[in-house]
């Protein structure tokens, strides 16, 4: 943004940007969001877009949904929620005539700010196995995971505009991460007249059960034997690994719904969450987390920190050392700092959450559903075993427990 745009506004940049993006990339629509400077200036997105059309930079009927997403308000999950609501509003607000709730016999799935592509796939797989029609209101799976097969795909997969326009006709809308989707929830309830079920993120066995039972309840479709078998395999895996995780202390941080789901998983396997931190959560989330901790004997040591950052978590890892730290790549600096004090003080990092910058292919992982539960428990258990090997590798000193079979 140049100096004159900062003073007089970015309308000219909008004209050039929309025209060039449409000409070069040939999209069927262009979504517009704001940054800090545009919000500080007070740029009127709606007026700029309409003026772009009137000036002939893009056709009058060309779809350009928009949202105000200033970086100084909330976090990345707030911006995602604003943009989701903006797209849904753009395509449906003024075309609700003739819409009938339940007429398309589908359910809508709103994933929220979800970066694990495996979670999109596992939700779609479970719904398909149930014989339930669905519309994913955001599905970047194929865009972020296109194959290297010699064919270039600018726009792979995804949700079509027609599917969004038809979304008000669904039976209901299910929010996978309700703590971060307040604006979308309000629009869906008030404009689409959907009775949005109260659900938790489908992580862990119990909350996956609740998700599937709610889908079955609203659609009338039974939960198939294939998912019952998958659940049984998950329970078998938990029983196999329970002894290694029982009583282990974990500190964790991340986005509100993800942290809530991770705590649920830890409690289900007998691990003890100690320091539970989410910098972008609110007090209501904090109370819900305290209620979850109180529901299990393994949650008695848990302390909840709302709005704190990783510098605070660093202090906690020094003053009340957990066995492991669960979080994104930034936690490696906490591991390094604790190790610098001495190996006995090191808090190993288990990389789960967003963002993971320093490991490959984590974006394809799964944390939701029974499949996600098995994947996460496998990662947690193997981290414990890896640490045990590390602690017992000393030749003739600590290798009395350096066992081949764990």
C-alpha cells in the first residue's frame, strides 16, 4: 500500500486487484478480506466492490463476498469465522425465499479453522458410511493436497457456490469447532432458521460418539457396523497403551477447540493435563474447560490459563515441570530452554496443533473421530516410549531398562 492509499483509501488498489486477479487466475468468485491498514483507514469494502463493478473492472453480476478481518481484533480463528459468515451471507441472505429447512435431506458441516486435512476426510468418510448426505461449508482438502501426477489444478475439489446457495435447505448445520464459530452460528440460526445442535469438537471416543449419535438422530440414519468396529479397534488401542500414558503429566496449548479436544483425549486415556493454555480463548471456554477437568479424577491437577502466551507457558514448565508439552512448533524453544538448565529439566515437545513448521506432512494427519483418537494416542504413546529409551540408553549406567519390547 502506497502513501496516498494509506491517506485516501485503497479503492484504486481494489480496482486493479479485482480486475487483475480475475483476468490472470480466472476464478468463479473472488473473496475479499481486510488487513490492519485498511481497517485503520476505514475502507468501505462493500462500496469499493460496487464501485469496481460500476467502473467496469469486473462484471456487475460477478460474485465478490467479503469480510472485515483486522489483525488487531481476535485471532486467526476470528478472521476465519468472519470470512465464513461473510460468504454464507453473500450467497444466501437475500435469496431465502423458497428455502425450506430439511428439504435437501443433507446436513451442513462447518469445520472452522481446521488445518488437519485428515479431519475433513474422516468426517466425510463417517457420514458416507452412515449414508448421510452432507455439504462441507469449506473444504480445502484437495486444494492443499493435490497430487503430483502431471496435471496442474488451480482449483481442485472444494465446495461449489451452488452448494452454498442450497445450504439453508439442509436439515441442520453442525459446527465442528463451536468455540470459534460464534458469528457463523448466529447467522445460521437467525437467517437459515437452523436449530444448531450443541456439540463439542469430535475428538476422543465420547465426543465422537455424541457427534455420530446426533447425526443419526437428526437424519434418521443408523450408525453402521463399520463404525462400531472402528470404535472397538479404538478401544482396543487405548487398552494397549493405557499403562504407558496413565499418570503422565502433560502441559498443552493451542486454539480453544483443539485444546479442549486434546484434554478430552488425555482424560480418556488416564493421562493428567496440568497446564492448559489458550491465548485466544474466552472466559466461557475457561469455565467449560474447568467443568471438563472436574468430570474426571485425572483432571484434578489441571489449571486453566485463558489469554496467556507461550512466555507464560515457559515459566510454568520451569516452576511446575510436566512430563511432556503438547503444542505447535513454537514449543521447541521451550524444550530448548528447559534443556539448557539440564537434561533433568527438559520438557519434550509433542507436535500437535497449528502451525507445525519444522516437521513434514503433518497437515495430512487426523485428530478427529475414532481414527483421529487412534492417531493421537499412537503419537503420545510413542513419544513416551521414545523418551524412555532416551533416559535408559546409557551404556552400563541406565540401560538396565533399555528394553527391546515395550
